[in-house]
C-alpha cells in the first residue's frame, strides 16, 4: 500500500502553524499496538528521537501530559516525587481521549482539547530533531525540540526508565 504523502490538517498541525513552528509531516502505515518501534522503523529514524505523548493523572484525577523517548518508559514514582504528588498513573484510553481530544495512538501535545500541564523528559530537549505525533494515528511531525519547549511551555523532568 502506498503511503500517503500528505495528511489533512489536524488540531495539532493547526496549532503548530498558528504558533509559527517549522515542522515536516511524516505519515506512515499505522499498526495497532506497534508503538514508537514501528513508527521509527517505517520512517527510518532512531526510536530514541520518536517522542510518545502520554496522558496521565495524579491522585486527584487531575490530568497531565508526559513526553518520553520512544525507547524509554516513565518512572511514575519519580514523576510523582518530582511533582510533589502521592502518585501519578496512566489514564485509561477513554479518559485520555476525553482530556486530550485525540484517539490513543494519535495523541499529540499540540492542540489539546483541555489545557493540561506538560512535562518533558529533559534529555529530549538535547536532541537535534524529534518526531512526535501530529494528531492522528500513523502521522508524526518532525521539529526542533526547542520549538516543542517554546509552544507547550513543557516543564523538564528526569523520569526515564530503560525499557
């Protein structure tokens, strides 16, 4: 199957354009449960530079977003400690979709339905270029991580775990 060369605008790409972020579009054939390994493979980029967008919530059910390297997991214990919370855990797919406005597998930190605090693994900001969801399954956008920090006002954290 030929891969599409362009994806119609999403809330994420509209947000990036509105905020004058330079990005490139990278559609690929989505695989259910394939995750960042599949997208990195199909696009020929390092999985470490593919950033996953995770919707989580604290003990008060307050939502937050964590941006993590594709080849790492989030230490929810360390995250809770750094945020001064008792606990932080991933939302169910239904709750994540309600908060973000995006289908799980297509969640982007740009153009979220509700404003939520965004936390980014600090080492992501040191990468030269990142690939992150553009608001639809099978669609990443590539951009400079300094632009990610500028437009999301993400707070750097140190919560990565080896997979």
